[in-house]
């Protein structure tokens, strides 16, 4: 994340992020202006390495200080209108080390979810970690001209003090997060290979199916919403077919 030299991005100068401000009226009456944006100024899809079979890096720039989702995060975005964030997504991850464990027999108690990102036992070659570091270097190359021209005042995160791959790997391990988790009830031919059959029924359990992001044996692509819609359609067809005999 970088800080703009002027106090506000020109395109956000009149955006107060409240109902009734000038930019809101422009959107409400003419469906034009900054509030028609999804928040992304630029999106880039890249391969982390020439040999990667598919593009596996998605980089989106936002005129906002975005560090993730937490209580009040949108208020920070509204108040700090002179930031540029390059948000990096690693798609097609190799991570299979994550675990979901019950904390209690009480079903109202949230489970313990440990993603175990970049676990060396799961990815000893550090392919995922190296891919994210490569993406950081790529984003830094994009902002270098803006720093040199003083359009941007400074790189705040990860900052100029972290330059080597080793330093950036530590930074990524400490700061990476995600909310597109999946695969905890994966489809497999047998119970030893997965929790569900191809009809979404839980192996060895009568009258129970699972139809959500947990069914995927591997994370599908970049953003999983469309894939969830597809499996919901398929499950609906199967359930209707069973009900009709």
C-alpha cells in the first residue's frame, strides 16, 4: 500500500461516502460517476512463472487503504482517500494443509479453522509463497514511476525496508489472509478420498447432503462464487430427480 502525495485522489475529492453527497446524487439521478465503480482502478492477470499452466496471479489496484475485512474497515476507506493498494490474489493454490477442528460438542460454538498457509510440509518448494513474492515485485515495478514522479509519497506496506525475497517471504507469511476457503467436505469416490459422493451425499450418512464451497476437491480458479452457483444448480437437479423417482 502506498500514500498519495496530495491529500486526496482527485476522483474522490467530492466522495464523502454518504447518502446525499454530490457523487451519490450523480449516481442516484444519472447512474454515473465514481459510485458506479466496483472500487478497482486496474486489474491484472499474470502467470507467476513462465511454466505455470494457467495464469495464477490476480492483482487489483484500489484507491483505498485495504488491509482486509474487519469491523469498521469501510470507515477507514472513507476517511483515508489518499492511498493506493495493490491487492494480490494467488489462484490455484497448492495448499492442502488446512484443518477444520471442532472446539466443542456444542454446535453453536464456532469450529477452529487453521488455514496453515504456505506450510512447508505441504509445499516444500514454496511455489505458492514464491508466486506471491513475484507478484509483490511486479506491483512495486508498477509504482516505481509514481514514486519517482512524487505522485506517490511513499510505499507504506511492505515498505522500502523489505526488499529481499527472504524479507518479503516473512512479510507474506505474517500478513497473508483469505476468505475464499473451500474443500473441507470434498467430493471423493470413497470415504477415504473425500467426505461426499458425486451426488453430494455424505458417505455413510443417510439423509444428509452438503452443497456449498466445501465440496470442491481443489479450489476452482480465482473467485469461487460462480462455481458455487454451478454446483447448486447441479445439486438441485439431482434432488429433484430423486424426489420424482
